C-alpha cells in the first residue's frame, strides 16, 4: 500500500533483476560470488534439496568393513545411515538408519561387527543384508502387513570406486564412474601410488566450526593462501632443515561435473615418495626404493606424478582427497549456513611397513588435523570470513585470480569449477532476489 | 640421601601439576617447556581411539621434544592465528593418582581445560597420563598424554591450545 509519500530510494534488492549468485563474466575476466551464498538460510535449505540429495556422497572406505557383519555408521547429508558388509553376499550395503516399524535407529554404535541389527524399541531384528528376520508376536498382525517389504531401506544408490563407497539419495543419478568423470584418474593416482590397495588408518578427526561449508571447499585447494596463512608451518619446515627454495608451483585441472584438482610440486616431503629431513637419514634408501618400484611398475612419467606431485582434489560437492605430506580424506557437511561438520581420515597403503606408516602419520600431524600446525589457522580464517560477511557493506567475494592466463595451482580456476557446477545445480534457487 | 630413595607423595605431584597448569594458563610456554625431558613426548590420541599408538594410529598430536618446542615457538608468535590473541584458559586437575618409584613415576589425573576466546567458551574434559622423573631440580616430564572424554571435537573445533 502506498502512502503517497516517498522518503527513500528503492532498495537495490528491489531493483535487482533475476541474477545468479555466481557472477561469471568471461568478457571482463571477473568472477564473483555473492556473499548470501554463505549466509542465506534459503540457500542452505536449497543446497540440502538440490545438492546433497542429488549428488554422489562419500560414505566410507571398503577397508573399514573387511569382514561380513562389519559396520560403520555415518551421517551423510545430515541423515544417519550405516554401511555394513552383508554376511550372505559380501556386498557393501548402505541403509537408512531407521527401523521400518516406528523409526528408531537400528545401528547405535559408531562401528563394530554384528550378525543382526535389533531395534531396541519393539525388538524388530534385521540381518546384515537388511532383511527383517524377527518380529515378536508376529501372529498379532493380519494379512495386510507384508514383512518381506519391511526390510531396512537401502539408500537409493550405492556404488564404489577403488574402495571408496558412495551413496546417493537420488535414484535417477548417473552411475558413479560417469559422475566421477576425470576425478577417476586422480583417485587412481593416489591408490596406485600406494601400491594399488589402500586402507583408512584407525583414528578419526571429527571437528566443526562456524563458517559456511563452501569456504572450506575453497580453502581445501587454495594454493594462494598457503604462504600468508601458514607462515608458522613453513617456519617449522625451515627449522627441521627443509629447503623451501623450490616453492610451490603447478597447475589446475577441471575434471568435469564440478570436480577439480590442483597439482604442484612443494618443498615438503611425501611418504610416497619424496624424502625430506623430517623423515630422517635412515629413511632415504627406503623412500628411494619405493620410488624405484613405482617407476618400474608405472613408468617414469606416472611415477613422477605419484611421488613428487601433490594433489588437492575435490570430488564435488564435498569430498576432499588431499595427497600432500600425507593423504587425508575429508567430508564437509553444513549443519547451518554458518556451521560445518568436518570428518577426516588418514589414507595409507594396505599393509604399509611399520616404519613407513609411522613416518606417514608423523608427517600428517605436522600440517593436518585439529592439532596440526596449519588446520587450526584455516578454521580461524574461515570463521573470520564468515564474521566479516555479517559486517555488510561488501556484497561480493572475488574469485577471479588467474582468469586470462593458463590457471596455475595458486590461481582460483578450481574454485570457479566448483562454483559453476554449484550454480548450475542450484538453478533458480540461487538467484540474488531469492537469497536475500 | 639421593633423590631416588625419597618416596613421592601425592601432594608433591599435585603441587607439580598445579604449577604446570599455572604456567600454561599464564602462557609462560618457554618455562613450561623446561619441565620436559629432552626425550619427552606429548600426545593427544583421537577421540575415537583413546588407546591410539602413534606408530600405527592417527593421533591428534604426537610431539617429540623438537616438535613440542616448535609448537611452543608457533604459539608464542603472532602468526598462530587460531591463538593470536591467545585464549584465556583454565587448566583444572583432580582425581590424582600416583604409582611407581621416584625414578619412574606414573600419574593419572582427571582434567578440565576451559578455553575462552572472542566471546566463546569451550571445555576439554579427559584424563592425563604422565610419566615423571624426579631430579635434584624437581620433577621432569618424560611423557604427557591427554585422553579426551568428548566423543568428538565438534564443540571445541580444534586442539590449538596445549592441554
């Protein structure tokens, strides 16, 4: 209703046409993301519907459940599910963690081995293939209840690649290899570099912080920030005798479907297989032998990529595999626009010799994890960005670095790959007018 | 009478632990580092593997003396961003139990470590396991391990402070 008195100019939002949140302008080589992408509750809800229920999501690694009946439970996309190796088929099953009777969780331990999963409410009992095996006083039910149909509900799609188990809530999603596209080659590099078989090391990092999950996607393969944010880490490397002169240099690769990687050489050592002073003199021969094995098996070029080259890999939307001073696998889930739950593991060759394993884990802890010399500072900077957004006054984040040249590892093309896919998947849910 | 033959009382150990807590809470980290043997270890296992062995399990922290010294240097600098400015902390120690000889003393204790920073509070709860050695110059820490009772780090974010 107009009062007939106009005392103010129309707000910018009112005049704003239907513009995407991701402002990708190849003509001027400028790429911006509107900060509402990180702050809007509407965007957060739309992401759950349009991204986390429509993508392949990493559940766990097959090595975590080697024996029949082995299980781990995981939240994916905010929903509790569990992954269990079926006793009859040997297959990896991923079930919604809810009793088909009245809803209670049927898997209430984080990991273990069990022949059956019994709901503790009315004692309905399911086997590791999900079949409903036990219903107390079954005779009390008339014919309308078909117990064969009341097995545990499988997550719509489950597939694995090189032991990495993914699930999707979308029954119509493309198969996993098609989805992974160019990322498959990089998973291969990591796994083959580990001798062809990998396992998750016991011990999990589960931490949360107050920032939007997409900031951690960006940060997980942001080569530009390393020197400024992680100065204390590089000082530590110098103190143990690491030669920083080579610096960090490399390139970015668009792997399709929103996946991207930066690959680069670095001053730090790699358990497979680049020696550094941290590993000690006695490790030199062993690491050279590892490298020679890989050359013999895969040729010099591929072995070089496995041993000297670091990879920070995003499997869209929220799986990070960073093959750096150790290999870390991490998932990121938003619990709110400004809150993210991170779960991270260390990946290692199966049956890795004890001294190499110890060195790998030692190397991991120099940089990575909630007690490392770098990760806490990443949390601080991302929370700082999130707080900065609330100050207002500035509407856009700039992600243009490296447009107009062949993108390098410390440019931002890998982030643009992510954001373009994000915008595409969000569609009309991520336009400026709707996000406010 | 040599140090080795002197019995160790719980009160002496408690006094030592309280003094250590005071050094941590006042961010006198260089003095705190002096409490450690040169072969000392400082460990924090992952929340879901409290018996974790750094040789084959992923820990949160596995510092030898050199890494611990680097941790102190990092925290003393202005570039450990998560801890600059420093948190205000309160290390509380109780349920202290002492075993072993004066040469090799095993101590377990409960702890709560409160951390306050930028309007936020977080609390670490768990059990300390120390191996101490008595010297003519007081106790020295041969090993300190902090096992966290929290099932995960969701409420605290990180372990950037020293527990």
